[in-house]
């Protein structure tokens, strides 16, 4: 029935592995200046990012977490009514009630406001207040700065770079949008560069630079077609916007290059967050492959909401025990009822074990993709993570420390 390897042996092995993973994650937090948390929706990515930031603060680092989560769950988890575009310092009595944090530790949070970030960027690279005002007041700009697909992701990159360059924080933690949108987040600097170097951009800026006379016939045809589709008034706004943008291209181009350098830096780490559901693991696999294609390896993975595992020998023992009770018992009345209840418990245990085995099979697929990177396992918790008490509970599971 068993080869001598007991359930206790399996539990001890799992605990030792958890301690090793916790140490590896703590070392990752300590050596990084940027942590980017990626994953599909509904896998606990926002709370995991918040916990990592809190753990960094308790280690004595000044840490800030940036979220572009439209549901604003992070603000709720951090116990604040709202977050804004500027870092908000969280009262240490909330996240460190026992005063255990190392000296210098601080925790701040930011909720990205894409338009505000874009406005600040325009003001930074404009030649003066007049140029900045022309752009910000432009109707086309008002639309793209708040509603255009991908703008939010690009501005999240800008906020990350801004916080990094200000140098006020030892660690910047980014909670990205659900994974396929997060790829836009990561590719935003490249997309901006491609746009600024693209033919459409040159065509749209040509009338503003020298009028229709300076552009060729094909370009004039393109502009007339756009005018018929969008309307001459809208086209006029677009051309005026790009005219106002004149002279700022180099600044944006240089900024995009610096963001790319930051993302590929050895001190920037990507942490993949998933749950053991098949669809979530498939999303995680997709994201890991895309990161690899960008030469951005996964530094660690976190799998939330795992069912409890029992060692194989225990599962076998419970099965045989249940069969033995059902076969050997000739009891009637209370004895038979007790046997039936015990058999139900064994059946329930076997069901949990079956779910756990399926989850382990899903995790093995992820483990192969991330190679030697640590994989943290977080079990189902009794409560939803919605305040600092439950954030601390998640921290204990994500960063367990071996007793000394």
C-alpha cells in the first residue's frame, strides 16, 4: 500500500518547498526596483501585487504599487476610499499594526489616470505653455487621451517610468490589466515609436507643415478619403493636433526608448499570477510565451486558490479503509450509520484529492514554461482578501518564513 513514504513526509516536503519559495520571492523583491505582475482577470493579481508591495515595505523598502484595475479593488484591499494619479502614502498603523517593519519602510499606492498622465507628458515635452495648451484643448486629443484603445496601457508605462525616474521609491510594483491587454501595456513604447515613424503620421502632419502643395497625389487622395469618412471638421482637428505636436516627436521617441530599456533591465522582474483553472493556466502559458518572445523571462509565478494536497499514500489508505469498512461491517442501527458517515467523509476526501491531482497536472504545464523560476502556491483562504488582515494572511502564505 505504501513504500514507506508517509503523508507526514509529503507534508514536510511541501512545507520545506514553501519556505524555499518564500525565500526566493523575498530575494526577488529585495533585488528588483520594478516588479510587473501579469495574469488573466479573476486570479488574484491585484491583491498579490498589493501583498508584494506591503511585504517590501515591511522589509524596510519604500514601495509603491500602481494599478490600472478599473474595478478599483486595490483601493478597497488597502482600506482607502479612493486612489488618485499621485502616490498616496498608506498609514503604517494599517499595514504594520505591530510595528514589525524594518526602518525606512513605507507603502504608497497610485490609481492611474490616463488623461492626467498624458497631459503631464505633453506639458513636459512642449516648447512652452502655449503649445501645451493648444494640444490639450484640441478635440482630437481629448478623445485619444481618455478613450482610445491602448492609451491607458501606454500611460501606465509612462507612470511606471515617471515613478522610477523620480527616484523616491526603492520598488515600483505594477498591477497590469488582464493578460492579453497587458501585452499592449508591454508593447506600448514600441507602438508609439512605430506610429511616429509611420507613413500615416507623416501624411497627417504634412498639411500643417506646408499645406497641400507639399504632399504628393497619393497623400492628397488619402486625406480626402479620410475627410469623407470622418468629416472635414474631424480631419481638421486631427491635422491641427499633429501640427501642435510638431517638435515634440523626438522627446516622445526618446522616452519610449528609455521605457523599453527599463522593461529589459535586470532589475525589472515579471511575475506571472494564475489560478489552477485550465483557462487561467492557458492564459498564463500564452503570456509566458509572449514574454519569452520579447526576451523578458518570467522571474516567478504565483498560483492562487489551490485545493489542499494530500500525499498519495494517504489517498490510497483512505480508499482501502472505506472499502474495508463497507465490506467487513455487519453492524446495524447506530453502527451502520457511523460507518456510512465515515464512508461519506472518505468519499469527500477522495473528491478533494482528485481535484488536487487535476490542479497539479495544470501546474506542471506552467512549471515547464517558467523553468527554474520559483512557483508559489497559495491555498484557498477562508475569506476574500478585502482588508489588511487578509492581506497579511496572504503574505504569510506567499512569503512564509522558516522558524528560527
